[in-house]
C-alpha cells in the first residue's frame, strides 16, 4: 500500500522501518547470553557511543553476547553495532555469526565496516582483524545473514578471539538486508514514553497543575 498526494508518493509499505529485535539495547538493560540459558552480566563502560547510548566493555575471549530469537530458513537478518577497540594487547579478530542448538544456522552474505561493504567473506565470519597497539575509534559495523534452516532459538553472536577489551554500543538485529543505524526496540520505546509521561505527571503535581 502507498500513500500519494498530488501524484507524489509520500509513503509506501516498504518504507516502514523493520523492528529492532533486541530488547534493552540502548543501555544493555535486557537479558544477554553467551549461549542458550547462560545469562551474563554485561559490564557497562563509562563512555558512550556516537548515539549517546551506554556502551559495554566486552572482554570475553570466545564468550559471545546475544539474545535468542526465532528465525526461519531463507530469512535475511542483519546485526549491527558501534564498536571501539583500544590498544589490544595482541593480534586478533572480531567475529559475528548465527548459531542455534543445531550449530551454525546462518550464512554470512555481507558485512560493512564504516563506509566499506564486503561481499566476499571468510567462512569463520571474521568482520575485523586488528593488530596489537593499533586503536580503532568508534565505527558502525554490520553482518547480514541468510538463514539456512528454521530454528526456535537463533543467536547472532559477536565474539573476539584474542581477549582484547572492546567497547560495544547500540546493538541491533533486524529482519532486513541493510542497517544504516540503530533505533530502539518498540517495547523499549514504549517504556521510555511511559516513564517520561509519569515524570511529567509527577512534576505537574508538584507544581500544582
């Protein structure tokens, strides 16, 4: 369905923003896992990412950080986040891949690092390779997967194989091919709206209406 005015298309169904499937991704308040059932406490950083969202300090070697989602064969899902690497102590790789209790269940078909797109990717899902004592400032990265089978608990995971401390912010997963930016899960946005309305009502009560 499209909406037109004076012969000009103003809005189309395809213009609708796909939902962010991750909960609590602006401040890491949602439940996060290393693997199914293995809940982890996310270590928050004192710094914020370019979206002014709270960032996490990620230092688990092969630890993973994810939320379980249902997915279906041939669906396209894209994961994205801001990351910053500060002087890692050793050479290493940042990986993103899709897995479930059935093993790897998503084929990595595209990745972006800043303004660069990679369509030819290694099988180990390496998105960034970094060197010791080389800083990487905040950069927006994405990984796009084509699901290979139906799974009830699929997890798109970010992992780091050298144990370097990496700052992560504004994580998002959508059912889309491109992901230029972060935006909140609809439930998070509704909660923020309700909290703001409650604060306004409390302030009005103090001011006497």
